[in-house]
């Protein structure tokens, strides 16, 4: 992609890092495009959005949300680009699904991320309202066990004050930007993420090894078992697909539901 075009694109490894701006924005992210993602673009004039399909293209609900505002949006296949890395989305990603507005802008399945972004750059920007869709949230799950359980749709909502808690997220299990420092902000007792279909070079579970190195037990749930972006869906239907050694040593097993895994590790 010509440098002039590339410089017109807003690259964010996590859509939670995006800040509303005055000018028009063509956003390329390493994030999934599931529930809660579109809201991060609120208040901005958007030309388009390109993200990762996280292994379950049907769960890319941000595409339908943005289509209501006639904003082009698409995702690249998780098999073509590492989730959590915007540069992969742009440079090596291949489009898997797009919304109607993106199809009208000329996007097609299999198109390179760079070409898709270039086509959306030519779309007239649409300024989004302050409320676009579902807003990612966090909540405490009371009475589920003797240990504090935090449900966070996005891992970005976790703080150091959550240390010692069981953390159930709707986020993917990749490392944002490939940075170990973006593993998790809290020294959790146990943490769950979505494996995003595992994806290119196993990027969807890369966070597990990083958390193992800092002594945090962590696991992912199968992308097909719970809608990405929803911690409540992870809690209610998530089935463990991968786990780090610390989690396995503590008694967690592949194939367990999230609730059974918590029950096995914590006294009620």
C-alpha cells in the first residue's frame, strides 16, 4: 500500500485504544468485531472499519451495527492474520465477511486487507452518534463461589484492583500488539478468554503462555461455544479449549465448562 494511503489509516491493535477524533477515520484494528466493538467508534466520522473475524465470522455483529449507519465494515479471516495486530489485518489479512455498505464500496471476499482499506477510504465519512450499540461492561458475579468473580466484556476493563479474582472476559486470548505487558492488568487467581478460533500462528491463545510466565492461571474457551465480546456468554456457555500449565496443575481440564472449571478450582 502506498505510504500516503497508509498514513491516512488509523491503526489500533485493540479497538479499545481508539479515541474519538475530529477528522474522518478509516480504522484498521487487530480486534474482533463482535458485540460492543462499534460503540468504541461513537462520535467519530468513520469511513470504514476493518477487523478480525475471530474464527466465527457470524459473530462479527459490529458489521451489522455499522450497516445501520451505512458505514462500510469488514473482517479478515483469523487464518490469514494474527488477531490483536492491526498491521497483520492490513498487510496480510484476507477479507472473509463484509456488510452491505462495504460490498457497495467494492469489497469482495478474499480481497487483501490493504485493498479493502483503500476502497473504504474513498467512502464518504459518516459521523456516528454518541450511542452506536452495546457498550462493553463489567459486573461482579455475586454468590457464585467464595472467590470474587469479575465478568468483563473487554479485558481493557480489568484493573490492578481485581488481583486475586477469577476473571471471565469476552476478549480474545491473543496478545494485543504482541506485547506481553498487555496480557492482563491484574494478578488474577484464574482468567478466561475466547480462543478466537486459535487462528494464524495460534495467535488466539498467545496470551496463555504470557500469563504463565507471570504466574497467572489462564484458559481460553472455544470460539464456537460463546459469542466473543460477551463475558456473560463466556460464563454461561463457554467450554474450555486450551489452558496454560498453571491452570492445568490447579485442576482445570479441556472440555470443562467455565462454570464447572470454577467450581472445581474454588470451594463454593
